[in-house]
């Protein structure tokens, strides 16, 4: 429990973009239909430790469990407050959410994919200003989000490739989708430099708009912000920097993202002047099936996993304890048949 | 933090009815305009310990602080989870909320004051079934709610008068409003016996519909339910009993409600076969200004206060500790000028 005005607060922004419906873009769900449920389920898993309304524990097509279970494990061990913000959910969630007026994003090849971006940014900014916390960790869950993150980076004129929830990063496909999007919005790369709201409305998604607003508002009221995630959080940082904020800004991510050679997150971190924290959950030291797919390069990050691990690490909690809790949650929810939940629904 | 499937969860249903706009009906706000903000502010106070979006700490016209501060005090001392459910909020809240489709209720003298009652009942029931908890404490915040509670009791054919947030219970006025409501809905007292959804839709408010649904769903999944409040919770119990549930059901309220001679809550408790817990916060043993108006008979209950006190008491926490925390929160938010917040806004 937080005390007013104090402590660490973890906020999770959960939403959707139809960009995820393109085959091969994301691993955040067993199939495209289930992907629209993933953020609603992730919010429930972090909040309650179990699905409530969604009745599903998201897994990738190969059975990699959602990073929400890792964030929940860290939360159970450490005990931090979570506030879920609706960044454009497409399905009902049983997790309590704060509304900032975000609606599901359309495919970025449409002309105005995030029509609620400006309103969500403004409402999130106001909320970020008034949310009581000494420091704020901000995570995201949105399937397809690395592609819209790339779209935002290109619109702003930022270099660098984004990471992926798939072991083989479909960089060519992502670049193609982004090129389509730029054309649909009549934008050249860099045309939206210093215009973050334009960039996120034309080429981004509602989660990025909401996260950028929360960050902008929080730093205005002297709340320290750590973006908890990978490429999408880099895009948020870019949006905030292009909005003129030059002060301290943290990025806490996993070793899987930091070591991903298909992306170059470290280079982006340098360019955007972010305080980087990398945490290795040590999943390779376990032979538990829950961790196998992470070690194979899937998921990598998401649902604030990197930030949750960093908080646990900072508190002196051994990663072995987080791993044990993660394994127990996995066994409880998914058991030995990791794709069962998805199969039951099809 | 709760573990999945276990522990005690406190759910607060926050909403509005235009019935509160009638002069003299409620003390849950410094003036009728501010009353529509009260539930949104109460939700923030219980969640964060401070107003966030609403920028107001509700006080009665005479300066009695909202019982939300007492519930928050008990929560800070004890540390229980809170889930806020939107039972028809009229203003934006910064507290995360679960949606069940409830919309603000109209004055019960209108013909269909709670058009969302059936949908909210059904969605809340489903949510109550799946919400992980061993036991659920259910509180409410809705100005004007005792009048709609009386409306529901009369529609169901239940006897008994409701309590009041005012020191002098305006029982004649409430009965008049209810008579108007019955006429507008072409109902005689008792016409909606065994038809709880009809009763709450025609004569109640969206918070009662939501609470009845949550209760019905929770007991269906073997979660023990304690209604945390006074007359409104009696009306919820009546709705659930008229829906056919005959199993155990608790009511935890304050000594102020239990001792209110203008109402007869104990008689209703007997008729409805409820397990009654009465907790005296001992405010008369303090001379702090925050407690003065409670001792004078104002507020009495609300925002789950009676349930929060019962939980603290059960855990062996001395009431003096809850009082000290309440006083500290009051001093922090309102200081020595209890009506300042309200005055600033007018």
C-alpha cells in the first residue's frame, strides 16, 4: 500500500492496435483473435494473479507465457502498487482501470489510426501530474506495439530498429508496414520531428500516446519516471524528448531486449539520454518449461517485466526467488500444457 | 496484496442518483453540485489517500468529513486490497474502476430511473463470481442513497425506515419522494416482491443494482460476503433475499447506524437474517475536530466505513490507532478549516 504522495507506483497502460492483426507481426497471443484479449488478460494477471473476466492466460503460438506472469511474480515477492490505465482496450477487463479516453488503434496503414491520441495524451498528462508517487514505473501491454513504435520513431526522424516478441525479428515486414503507414499519412521520415502528438496519432498507437502523456505529466510534478520495457518505451522516450523535455528519464528493461542484436536499443538509449537499467532474470539457470521460451528468445519483455525485475533487484531480492514464484504461478495457471488455454477457446 | 483465490478483498461501488439533487436529502457534499463529485472523490481517497482528479475532499455542509477518510485510515493501518466498481459515476475519477455498464441514476420520481440496472446487475454478478477472494467486503458511496434504499425496500414490500447522513433524519421527506416514485412507476408497495431487478430499476439506483449483482455472484462461487454499510446495504440484502438467496450474509456497520432510533436497522437485520457486526470507532473519546460531527450524529456510515472498522477490529488493531490515523489524514487534507475545500470551489 502506498502512502499519499509517496513511494513507488507501477502503472500499466493496456491497449490495442489493429496493426497486430497482420500475420507474423507479434507473438503476444496464440492467434490474432486472441491477441485482442491479451492486454485485458495481462491487466488482470498483474492485478489479481489470475484471469478474471478474460478467462485466458496469454501464451505465444509456441507456448511462451505472457511476461505478465513475471511482473506478477515480482509483485507478489516485493508488493508494489499497480494502477492500470486503459490505453485503448478492445475487450472487457476485470482489472480496475483509469480512463483517459483512449480507444483501440487502427492499423497504421489507415490514414488516422489513433484519433484519440491528442485527447488521451492530454488526459494522461493531467493524471500523471496529480498521481501521488515519488517515482513512477510505466509499463505497457499492446500486441503489435513494436511495429507502431517503429512507426513513431520514423515519423520523428529517429534511427534504430525495434525489438520483437518473436525469436526472429521480422524487421523487413515491420519496415514495410511502417512505409505503408507513412505513405497513407503523407509523411516522410522525420516530418513529425518535434511534433510528438502528430507522430503518435499518425504512426503510433493509443498506448504510446497515453504513456507519453503520463510521462510528461509526472516529470512536470517532479515524479521520477522509469519507462519499464523495451522498444516501445524507447518510442515513448523519443516522444517525450521531441516534446521538449530534457530532464532525467529512466529505462528499465530485460537483458533479452538489451542483448537483442536485431534491434539496437542501447544506441537509442544513448541518443535519447536515458538512464538504463538492465536486469537478467537468469531464466537460463532454470529448466522450468515457463522459462524455456524466454531463453529461446521469445517475448523478451512486456507488461513492465524489465521494470518489475529492476525493482525486485534493487530491493535485494534474489532473482531465484522471482523465478520460483513465476514457476509457481505458471504451474497454477497453465500447468504442463502451455497452449491448453488458447486451444480451449478456439 | 492478495494472492490469487485468497484473502479478503474490499470492493467499493461508487455512483450517483439525481435523487440527491433534492434539497435536504443528503449531507454527502457541501452543496448539491459538489455531491455529484463525492463518489469520484471518495474512490480516490480510499485508493490513494488523497484526491487526484477531483481535487476535493468531500465534507458535509457543516464540515463533517467524508467517511472515506475513516475507511482509508483503517486501510492504511491494516493494508487490505480495494477494488472500485463504477456504479454510475457522474464525474471522472482518478481511481481505477471496473466497469459493469452502470450509468448515473435519475431521480426516482422519473419513470425509469435506472435503465442500466438489469445490465449492471448481470455484469456485476458475473464479475462477483470470478473475482478471486475468500471473503468480500462490499461498500458504497452514493449521495441520496438512503432515499433510493427506502424506495427499493417499499417496492419489495419490506418494512422499516432507513438511516440518514444528516443528524435529523428527514424521514417524512424521504417517504414523500418514495411515494412520488412509486406513483411514477405505477407501483404499490410490495408490487415488486421477489422481483429484485424490477424493484431496483424502478425505485433504486445503479449502486444498489451493482452491489446486489456482486453479492449474488460472489455467494454463487462460495465467496463469503459482508455488506459494509448501513441502510443501503440493508436494501442490497433485501434485493438478494428477494432474488432467492437464503444462505449466510453479513452486515458490518457502525454503532452510529446501529443506534439510530430514527431507523430500525436491527429489526431489518433480523427479518433478513443477516450476521450483524457493529463497530464503535470511539470517536467520542477524541476531541479532534474530524470526529466531532460524527459524534453529533452526522454521516454515521458510508464508503464501507463499518466494514473497514470491523476488519481492523477483527485483526486486533485498537480503535485508537485508527482514530489517530484518521486524524492525521484529516489534518493533512483539510486542516483546521473543514469547509475550506468546498468554499474554494464555489
